C-alpha cells in the first residue's frame, strides 16, 4: 500500500501538483476563461482518438476560484481529487489530495504568506504527516510570479524555475534548473495569439531546439476555446501531435 501511495504521489507531482499553486490570482482569469464558468473538463487524445494522460475536471466557485480538481483514468473513473480551502481574503490556505474511490489521503499542502504576499511557501505533507516537499513562490512588487523553488524534506533544493514575461504580461520564458548547484536543465519559450492563448511553445537545451509545438483553437459562443489542435513541428516537417478538448459548463 505504501509503495502504491508513493507512486501516486509522484504521479500527482509530475502531472500538475502546482497547477493551482503556479498562480494565486483568480483562477478563472488566470485560465483566460470568459463568462461565469462553473467547470472545465479537459481531455487530451492522440490524432487516432486514444486518451492520453489523465483527463481533469476543474470546478470553480462563483468568484472564479478552484474548489475541486478531479483527475480521471482513461476509462473516466476518478483517480485523484484535490480540494481547496481559502481564507476570508480568498487566499489559498490548504489543499487536500485523496485517492479514489475510497478517499484515501495522499497528501495535504498548507500555504503561508508574508505580509506583502510577495513570498508564499507551500509545505506538502504525506500520509504519515511527514514533510515531503516545501515549495517557495517568489513574486515581485506587482504580484507577478518570478521564481518557484522546491526543497526536499531536509531543506535541500531539488529544482527551480525562473519566469520572464512579454509586454502584455504573458509568461514568455521559463528556465529550469536542478539541485543545489542550479544545474541548467532547459528553457521553454512561449508565444501567444491575440486572444492570449498559447500559440507556440519551444523547448531548448542551451541553444539547441528540442521540441516545438504550434496550437490552433476552436471556440464556443462565450469565446472560450473548446478544442485545440497541437502540431509538432521540425525544421523540415510537421504533424498533428494531439487534440485537446474542453467541455465547459456555466453558472446560470
């Protein structure tokens, strides 16, 4: 049982543990969603229609903050549920991750803020109430995220990501390092369309391009994209890589 829990915890970390914690504004706005969105179910498929990864349903309250995110297996069964708790200022104070269908506790993360909200620390505790990771989020004076650093249970740096932004305030560069010596692991460069949606993402190691993806979208009547086609491109070729669909519901 312990091994299975550790595997699931590692999977959760890799698939988007920081999906909420990468930003602390109104989640619906951060996701560039228009209208009073209630939930979004996102599914990724191959061009042949096979589900890959884990579909995820994001649930929002009327103020636009995540209340619960549910990750499913490829058959549509819930596997992991992340539930969020906020204070009176709508600041995230705690999230709890459970493994379904028996609501087995995977981990709990608590969030602490400095007086100016320029530094936020997140401590993730496992099922044995032992500290597993500590993640620190650094913001500038305009409350824009500049760096995310993850420490292990002994306080040693595991990984760090630094961000840069374009003139429109969109994240345009992410630089990844690993370990206490900040060993360089790569850079992602992002470009956006006029609607603020990701149009191109390129991954580099030093000056070498490792991967490049282009995105095209189809929208619903509210102006939210409900289908994205992702193309993998090289200097000499390009092909459809995956199709992302979003089922969006709205509050009445």
